């Protein structure tokens, strides 16, 4: 009976340790994603750098706004 309790205690401790490490790895990955930032592109008209997600693209050229995109064409 004592051996069974020791084995059970070891298994529970191992599972707790694995869960703790897994949560720590996820937390670190979230921190790395925050630090990575966004890709930036340069406007062809005014040379301003803007995030790629909010920039306008036309024929492989990047613009900070639709006004600059229309102005360059």
C-alpha cells in the first residue's frame, strides 16, 4: 500500500511539473510575439514607414494612404 501511494505521489508531482512548464513555455511564446512587432513598409510618395497591415499596395508598390496611391498613378 505504501508503494502504491509513493508511485501515485510521483505521478501527480510529475503531471503538475509538466503542466507548469507547458504554461511557462506558452507565456514565453506570447512575450516573444509581442516583441517581434510588425513588418513595416515605406510609402513611395512621402517615404513614411507604416505597418504593412494598414498600408495600401498597388502593383507591388506600397503607400501610406489611398490619396498617395492615387497621386502616384
